[in-house]
C-alpha cells in the first residue's frame, strides 16, 4: 500500500515540476509531455484502492480529481501541444497545490516510483 501511495505522490511531484525541471529529470530520449502525463495517469488508476484504505483526505481526493480532469482537458485540446503554455502551467500549479493539501514536500521526484 505504501508503494502505491509513493507512486501517486512521486507522479504528482513530476507533474508539479517546471518544464525545465522535467526535461532535466527525464532522459534525453524521453518524450517529456507523454512521460509526465503517463506517469500521473498510471498512478491515477490505483487511486480507488488507496481511497478505500483512507490514504487521502476528501480535499486531497477532490484536488486529484480536478487535476486529472484539467490534464485530460489539456490533452484533448490539440492547440495545447506546447507543454510550456499557460494551461499546462496551470496543471503544474494544481499539482503543487495537491501536494500541499496532502502534506507532501514539493521536491524532485524519486525515479524509483515513476
């Protein structure tokens, strides 16, 4: 259960990072937008089990859901293919706010969980 929780928090840390930090953190061959969003989408899939085990407050759950919806909206809008635009920066801001709600530090993610 703890490993699943770390997967969620570390994916949020990656998503919360600036584009420059994401580019530095991921390997040169990485498709940064795809790797960042896929990491969070994969973590999102394990949320039900964590929620059932009371790993998140209601406010944290609501924030994660809003963040996921915003990210999906950005992914569906083809004109937002620039991963550094205002809408993607809003996603990063929402990820930072979610981490704060969860009481998690905003720091470089642990690659073992991404």
